C-alpha cells in the first residue's frame, strides 16, 4: 500500500513529533486535536521544533515552510476519511483508545491502517474492538520523535499478513529502523527502560546517592545520553507512571510498581519538561564548587585504577596518617573499614568508565574523609559520585538488573539479541545494546554482581537469569551469536 496521507490524532509532545516526522518525509499530515486550544499547543510544538532545526542550519527557511505546509490541523476526526494511515497518540487510557478506534473504523476507508503509538497498552484490545482487526497495529515512536531512530512495530495475533512489513517499510521511509515485536506490555524498550528508571527513583529515595550523583554516574560513567532523572523529565513523569502501572498490572513484578517518589511528584503536578518542573526545576541554581583543603591519602589494597600514580603526578603523597584511605573495589567496604585502626577514614572507590569515581561512604566514614576523597578524585580528573556503601553502589545497581532483564527477555523468545540491542541503541541512544554491554563487561562479572545485589536487597528479579548463570557455569564469556 502506498502511504501518502497520514492522520495523527493527539498532538501532545509525541503526536506533534510524529506529525513532524511524517511531514519531513514528504507525506501529507492531518493532525487532529480535541479543541482549538490543544490544536494551538500542537502547532506550537511543531513550529518550535522546526524553528530550532532551522536555527541550527539543519533546515532552510524554505524547507521548514514546506514541512509546515504539509501539516493541516483540525478538530474534526471526520477529516480523516481519505487518509491511508492514522496514528493515535492520545493519553494512555484504554477506554479512550478503544472508543477512538471504533470511531476511526467508522470514519476511515476500509483499507486505512489504524496504528496506535501506545507505550504499553494492549494493541490486541484496541484491534479487537474494531471491524478491521487485521489492519490495526502498534507503531511506537520514541521521544523526541524527530530524533530517535527506532520504531517498534507491534503486531498482534490477528494482524493481517503483509501489514507489519508495509508499516516497517514505511518506518524506513521516515528514516527510522523498525523492530518488529509481539504485543506484550512495554514491548522491548519500555520493558527494559522503565524498571531501570523506577529503580533510580528508589535509590534516590533510599538516599543511596543524590539526583545529580545518579545522573552523573549513568551519563558520564556508563555513557548514556542522559541520566535517569533527566530522562524521566523528558519522557514526562505522568507518562512513565502510566507505563509502569500497565507493566505492573501485567507482571506483578514489584520493581514495575511506580516508586512512591514518582507518585508524589505526579500528584503534585511536577511532570517534567512538559510542566516546566519535574526532578529538575526550571531554574537550577549553579552548583557551588566545593573548596579544596590540603589532603593526604593512602590506598588500602590493590590500586586497580592506577590512582596512586595519578595523584602522585599531581603532587599528592601517600601518607601514614592520611585524611582518607581509599579502597578500590566494586563491593561494599565496611568489612575493610572495621579492620583499620581508624575506620572513619575509609572510603570505597569504584571507577566507572574513565570519568566517574563512585565513592562509597560507610556508616562510620567521617565527613572529612568523604570530602577529602571527593577532592582527590577531582584532582585525578574524575567526577566524584558519593554514595552509600551498598551492593552495586549506583551504576552496577542500575545497570546489572537491566542487563538481566534483557537476558530474560531474549531467553523467553520475545525478541532476538540483535533486535534488543538495536532497540536500546536507536530508541534510547545507548552507546551499546545490553548484549554488547554484557560482551565487554564479561558475563561472570555481571552474574556475580547480580548475586551480590540479590544477597543485599533480596529482590527476586535481581537473581541472575538462569541462562546467564548457565553460560558462566559453562565457562562461556560472551553470549553466543547465531
Ligand atoms: N525535538 C526535536 N529535536 C530535538 C529535540 C526535541 N525535543 N531535542 C533535541 N533535538 C535535536 C536537536 O535539534 C539536535 O539536532 P541536530 O543534531 O540535527 O542539530 C539533536 O537532537 C541533539 O540535540 P542537542 O545537541 O540539543 O542535545 P543532546 O545531544 O543532548 O541530545 C537527546 C538530546 C537527543 C534528547 C539525547 O539526550 C538523547 O538521545 N536522550 C535519550 C532520549 C531517550 O532515551 N528517548 C527515549 C525515551 S523512552 C520513550 O520515548 C518511550 C515512551 O513510550 C515512554
């Protein structure tokens, strides 16, 4: 089928972005909103986004005018009679979606494909409510839609042969990569991403580290484009909350139950960028640099990161009476601390990537030693992230369960390793997919890290996936690719 004219229903952040994507690819777009006010907001989204591209020299004024000229806005669904495809991007309320699809089924010509951009609701339930279940499909875009290169194409058991391929081909015309998936809550990306974001909120509530510390650790240490709180603000805390509710309803996995902190922020109307305030406020005061004092240090145990050398090169000398004793490790350090004559001086040190130093303070670490450790890390050219002395500190506690979930997803037969990797790279801008990350981290390291997390938090889902455990037991260091 030749898709030339497309309807987009709902012009919030996602719908407006989707309309822009189609118009940029040369298709005509009819955007529908409930009332004139919502329509004006939708128009504003597209105008700002294309203006930004023009300012950056990515679009000429003429190209921008052409894109805007391809988009017609209306408050009447009846205007969608002749379109080839409709994408729905209204809020995640199943009853509203079902009633919209019944309406679209009545209005649109019989061959029109009706697609939902739902993040997690069952596409099958929407399809079954229409008289054309074979031509109803999921087409899941990622925020910001004009930038993220993935579309999850969600087929159901009643999708007509050929429709998935047609929609995947269309995604290609839009400059996106399609990953074809079945109808399970969260599909690939949200099923892996949302528990990680939720867990970050749990760590924040537990006081394991600060908002900025957690964001720095994941962005600078792991190399993700954004930390979890900046990303939650981008997605919208209400959207993230809704997706988690749906995930929890399907899985009853308590890691999918939205964290109390998220509920509180959503209830307070702090929804992230869309409301101007979420985890981050509109105008954050600039961070005051901490004042450095004269510092002496010692390294307890093997210096796996060569920090002693770096610090010596910067003019610092190891001392017998140090302000701070650094213990290089990826495990809690309290056992080491209590063996010292002065446990208050011990700080656990875990270097993540080449930019971040996680600094684990025990229940006995003194504020002076903790500060000295932070100062030393800055001297060594690393961003310090202070955290509590808990299994996995920040990065492993967030990364390893996500990798474990990916292994479980693959092992369940839901998606291939290549599709899971591509989905996370293209949908979330990750530098590598989970199986690629498992490859360079090493399976045994991740399995052992998960065991430590499980032992500490007693969270069933932190127990290593049986497939991961078996591969390590069999002495395999990487996931076998077929
Ligand atoms: N709309 C349009 N374009 C945008 C944009 C927006 N909201 N935000 C950024 N851009 C464009 C910029 O214009 C720029 O384009 P250019 O390279 O052609 O000049 C490009 O994106 C890079 O932008 P910046 O340089 O301003 O900023 P960054 O380099 O920091 O990138 C980012 C911003 C693309 C948002 C990047 O941080 C990123 O990839 N973040 C991860 C986003 C992510 O994970 N999305 C998926 C969320 S999950 C989801 O949506 C599913 C849902 O169901 C919940």
